[in-house]
């Protein structure tokens, strides 16, 4: 009977820790999303140009 209670307590602690960890991960994702401002149209165009240029530079190296 005591081992069953011990096992139940261990499972309870593990679940609480898992839930706390998951909540922390979700909170971090929300904070990161809120802190990351969306790119302006000008920034998006520049980013596409940079990506194209980089792709040409490394083409054939892999």
C-alpha cells in the first residue's frame, strides 16, 4: 500500500513538473512573438534580395 502511494506521489510530481515546463515554454513563445516586430514591406523586399544574393554566392558549394 505504501509503495502504491509513493508511486502515485511520484507520478503527481512528474505531471506537475511537465505542466509547469510546458506553460513556461508557451509563455516564452508568446513573449518572443510579442517582442518580434513584423517586417515592413521595404524590409521584406530587402530580405528577399539578400537571400537571392546569398543563394547565388553559395550555389554549387554544397
